[in-house]
C-alpha cells in the first residue's frame, strides 16, 4: 500500500437526478438553478428518439426493462445501447441519463456490433443507475469513440464480459479524454475492468477521478492506465497545465481460476509517461494482488 501526494484533487459531489439540482465538482460550478431543465420519462420503445433530442439541463429517466430487444425478446433493428454522440450539456446544466435508483433496473443489453454506452464529441453528461448485460459479446460496455470530457459514470452494474482479456467494461482509448469521474460502479468478471488511455500512448486520459468502484474477478487487469507520448493535436479545452488523476477507495479482486491465457496480470497497472507526463496518484492503496509500475 502506498500513499502519494496529490497535486490536484478533484472532489465530486453526488448529483441529484431532478431538475433545479445543486451541481458541484469535477468541472461543474457551484450550485445553480436550472430554470429550463426538463425531466423526461423513457421506455425501451422510445428512448433512442428521446436521447437524440436531449438539451442542457435535461434528465432522462429510463424505466425498468430490457433495452435493445422487442417484446418477444428479439434484438431490435435499432442501434443498441446508449449512443451519446454529439451530446453536450454545460458546466451549470449537465445532461443526466439515469435508471431507477431502486427496484427493478433498466438493463442495457450488449451486442457485438456496437459498444453499449458510447461517447464521442460529448461533454457534461452524467450516466448513472443502469445495469449493462453485455451478453458475452466482444464489445465494450462503456467506451469512448472520440473526444469526450466532463463525463460522470456512476452506479453502474456491469456483467457479461468475461470471454477474453481484451473485452473491457469501461474503455477510454479512442480519443483524448479529460475530467471523467468513474465511481461507485460494480464490474463483475470482465476481461479487463477499466482501461484508460490508448495502448500506444496516444489519446491520453487526464484530470480524472476513479473512486469507490468494485471490480471482481477480472481475467486481465482490473484497472489499467497507459503511458502517454508527446501530445499532438490537442483538442480545444483540454488542460495543458499539470493535472492529476486520482485513484482511491477501489476494491479489486482476482481469482486464480481467471488467469488470462496471455499470461497472468496484476490487479492494477500504471505505466510511466514520457515528455507529456501528467501526474497519476494512488491516494489510498488498492486492494488486490498487486500494483505494477506506480508513478507519481
């Protein structure tokens, strides 16, 4: 267990679901009143049409049920999951998409053709209180597919991912990503639990907060942070000053029965960076089989 000094600490408050919410932390300003906010109720039949029409301050409430199949249980012809592409709230009025806080869940069903929740050119979006059953497909449960920032992913339960080490529950590898908060999620028997930054050092993940997650019985890594090469083509708004990604209070477990055929992997991997290094801090030691290449 190690404790490192954190250069910049992002403190994110729990954000209420309803309009006129008090919003603070992770890039959101101090409490403000959202006069134009709407609370919109959705079902598996109409939710995709409603997602496309969301505007800053909206809350989309997904009813309990299975999303991605029709009443007979067959896959629909629509693209599955949550396509959060070109969806932008604001710092004072984020867009919130949530399932029920208790009782029967809203379940997003995975398919091999699409990542289940997918972000591209999106910002100030909060996704919470959903189940993702990836149905043993080859796609990611949550993934970036382009630039995204000021995203909060919390209170998700993710399962059905365990066929291969390369199948990832939460994947931020396709485009620069900053000011993400990933917290209070339960990930069960994934190939890899969370993967931040592309494997070749491009598409950095910076200024993030990863806390209070439980990742159980991964085949590969529970959490992996990749190295960074010198940045090129920095998107507008991406911080260029030193920042910190904080990893704290996560519970990571592995079992010998889930050893990867590509070789054993530790619970956590944090790779050293080159000229464009940003600080990565493990504030409280993670629980699990080991920490590899931890750097400050």
